[in-house]
């Protein structure tokens, strides 16, 4: 992954020329990308990139819908012109001619708008790709920072676990030693004093509450 970075002033940056050749899906729609932030707080820059992508997608959807709507309107105007042709050119109907001219004017406006829409639609994918790559770059920065923190914490935990294991071994050894001492001592006094006397001692020393 680090091969995709160009280093400048010790700050990693993604090599856009390399990544642009890859088919990188929109991160905001990727469940695995969203899953990265279950335990990582998004930075302000990441949120800004997300918002930019969302707005571009909304604009793309809105413009496509408009394109379909005005294309349908254009067809209506063209159908109307065809219907008015006889009245205008054979019957010299002035009202029909005025109506036809209005439809023709509408078509001109629609064509101009369709040209604008086509140009915008051709530009949005490029802007989406750029915003997505910027989001990827920001994601890599924060995720790798988190990975580095996790690695440091894992190393600390490994040390603590090793120390705890060592301490546990010592505690187990001490517990077994003390338990064995008690067993040996109790056995000795049992043989020396007898069970009845030992029971009396137990009641004196072990039954009292401090």
C-alpha cells in the first residue's frame, strides 16, 4: 500500500496517477469502508469529502431527472408542431402559426438546456472520482494513524500479559508451597497430638472471628 504514496515534507500522499487507473468504487457506498469508522472518529476533512460526494450524487440524480422531463417536453412540442403543420402551411392559420412558433421557441430553449445538462453530466463523474480519491487519501491517513496506535497498544498489552503471566506463575508457586507447608504441618501435628486434640486446636484457632 505504501508504494502508492509520494512523500512530501514527511506527509504521505496518495499517488493519484496510480490510483486513477484503478476502478475504485465510491467509498461512501462501500459497507467495508463505513465499517472502518466503528471505532474511529471521522475527521472534519473526511466529513467534508463525504458531503461533497453526496451532493454530487444528488446533483447527478436531479440533472438526469430534469433531462428526462425536458426531453419528454421536447417531444410534446415536436408532436404539436407536426399537428399544426397543415393549419399553418395549407390553411394559413395565424393562431396555429403563433402556437407553432411558441413550440419552436420552446424547443430551442430545451436544446440549450439539454446541451448544458450533457456538459454537466460529463463533468460530474470526474468530480466524483476526484472527491472519492481525496476521501481515500484522508481515510488512509486516519486509518494508518489508528493502526499505529493499535500496534503500540498491542505491544504494551503483550508486555503486560508477559509480566502478568510471570507474576501468575510466581503466585501459583507460592500458593502451592504454602498449601503444601500447611498440609505437611497439619499431618505432623495430627500424628503427634492425635485427631481429638487437633480438632480442639482447630476450634480455637480457626473458628474464632476476628
